[in-house]
């Protein structure tokens, strides 16, 4: 599986303490996307699903998978969520595809059957969400199982992490002024 990054612990990408996987590669090219560095199919690094599973701490409440676009790697995504279903209580997936598009994909229904929450829809820069874990107001939080309730996805926070190599990582849903400020740090 080609991933952009892995964060072993985050509290802003879904309920509780979660591991976060950002996949690499996205062809949707939503204007204003916050994760432009995840778009190239050649970027990131190749990691086997078993290796990725081994990286997930035993004490997390769940795993969140985002992009790039996870559904552009359907075989690997299905393997990943199937393995995760045996190990964690909660799986949340963000996708730029809409639920109706995913349902028509060859492995779409099987993947959806393994996850608890799908947050779907293309990012719309002119319609930025002001609360919750959606990027823009058009995106929908689909509760696919009864593990979660909508209120668990209403907080909107940002985490800034400095990893062991001194790399600055920002995750969550930063407002525009924070995104612009970080850009001026480089």
C-alpha cells in the first residue's frame, strides 16, 4: 500500500485516541485541498499491509484512514480494513468519492462492510465547514454501524506534532489563518 504518512496517536481525526493513515495518490484534485502533497501516485512510500498493521499501537481506540484517496487502492484498502476489523474497535475512512460512487466500485461494498464511519465528498473550498471533522459543508458523515454517534464528530481541532526527526506534522482541521501561518514558516 502506498502511504503518505502514519501517525500512531491523534485525538483530532475521529473519536478517542486513533492511529492515522494518510494514503498516497489522489486524482480528484479538489481546488484548495489541504493535502496536496498526497496527490502524486509516485510520492510517499510503499508499505505492506502487515507492516502497517504492526505499527498500530495496541492501546488506540481506532484507526482513521484518509488521503490522498484511499479508494484508489481498493485491494490494499480492503485487506487493511479487514485486518483492522479484527484488531480495533473503530474504523473511520475519509474519501473524496461520494458514497453512491463507492457503492458502484468493484470492491466498494466489501470495504464499506468493514468500516464504521465514512466521511465522503469532494472538498469545496468555497464551502469550508466551520465545525466538526468535515473539510467542507457538502461532505457527509455516514454512520455505517452503531459504534458511533454523530456528536462524536462535531469537535474541530488541530494537533501539531514534532516527530523524533524534528519534522513538523499538522493534523486535524486547521482554519485558513493557521494554514497560511504554517506556510510562512518555511
